[in-house]
C-alpha cells in the first residue's frame, strides 16, 4: 500500500522537490552575495546609514518581492492541490472501492495515503520555509519589527501547511467532489489565518503595558469630516517589540475618550482648535505655529500620558512554538476527523 500511495503521488512530489531544489539554488547564489553586501554596507556603518541601508535593500528586488508571497501562499496551495484531491478524487470516481475489495482495509488505505502525502507536504513546506528564512536573514537584521514577518519565517508556515493539508483531506472526504473541496479548503484556511492574526496571536500571552510621556511619542492633531480637532499620539515598545496599541490615559489611569481629548484641545489649545480664517494650509501664522504646537503638547503632557501595550521581542520564539503547536494540533484533529468519517460514514 505504501508503494501504491507513492506511485499515485510521485509526479507531484517530484515536481515539488524539483521546485524546491531550483529555489534553493537561486537562494544560495543570491543569498551569499546579499550577506556579503550587508557586511560591507550595513554591519559596520557609522555615517549615512540610511543611505547604506537603502542601497542594500535595493539589491535582488525580484526575490525580495517574490519570496514573501510564496511562503504565504504555499500552505494554502498544499491544502488545495495536495490535501483536497487526495480522497475527493477517489471518492468522486469510485476507485476507492477497488482497494477496499482487495486485502487492504479502510484504515490502512486511509492512514497510508494521509501519512505518505502529509509527510511529503510537511517536508516540502519545511524546506521552503528554511530556504526563505535563510535568504532573508540579512534583510531581517535591517528590519526593526521581527513580528511583521512572523507568519513567513521559521516554524509557523510548517504548522500552517500541516493544518491546510489535513483540512483539505477532511473536506475532500466529506464533500466527495474535488473542486468544491479545493474551494472550501481555501476559504477555511483563510478564515483560520485571519482570525488567528487578528484575535488570537496578540493574546497568546498577556501583553506588557508601560506608560510614557507624550513628549517622547509621535504627537499631532487631527480633524476628520468636520469633527472637532482632537489629539493623536503613537507610542512604541522597546526595539523589536510588537506594539499592539497606544492610548491616552489620565493620572488616575482612566483611558481618555475622543470627546475628552477634543474638549481639552478646545479649552487649552484655542489657536489649534479654532484656527484663524485664512487661505487653506495657513491656519496658523508661520511664526507662531511651532510655538502653539509645542505649548499645547507640553500642556497635554501634564494632563495625559500614553499607555503603550506590546509583546516583547524576547517572546518571538515562544509565540512561534505556540502558534505552530496550535495549527499542528488543529491539523491532527482534522486528520482524526477524516479517519472517523472515512471509516464510519463512507460506503
């Protein structure tokens, strides 16, 4: 049965291996050159580092723009083109009955197909992820936020691939049609990824909260759609941290709402809240604009502080292991559901 499973998946597995080999060869040639360029331009930079960094990042633009989308799409593609047709095609055409009427049991038939193809999918995803992570190692040293590429590096894409493959196999077994199973796999995978990114990952561990002065934050004023002028400020955590939110708080710890902030501007920053009439873009006299802005900012700093919520840089690998474990567990649960459905409900 293992030999049969290999023969059935041989073509796509060999094509996948060839694609990985070609990617690894291209990454090896350009990645070594990119690392050398980083050492010359950026690593020991003392002056004009911004220019040196821009020059470094301008190299190998094609791979810079291609590898990130590739690693993002790979798990979904494995789920759609490897997982979904795995059982759906045989159930749709009825060829599974031939195997079941021989000496092969349902359990052995299913476990062999899932094991051989699932292992190939995970290995393929792992090799591509390893290649992409290695290639970007110099570019990622320039970036200040490692969490920005969290789902495109290290362990996480392997967990996504296992999940997508197992979900595809389950949906193929339930729907018994290849194209609907492929579409459903893509939809469910996208929903799971979006939900995890927006609502699960930020709360995998309790975030750290710190209070900082408005004088140390990016500060400004905004008025949208005719609403009163209000203050805005953006803070950030330590270098490498994932900043989740920043909000105005009073000395008592009360989070200030937009109405409270607009009222403060109206009472204490009159020149900004009700600028004199004049040509657009010249609300404050140029000689007084900077002084008015600075005075209002200092007054606001005496009344409000900025509450910054973030996940520290030191938790990056903890988050990688946790999220990979979550998707791997969901994948194994989907595989178990597939086993139950095929052995108990498929006839």
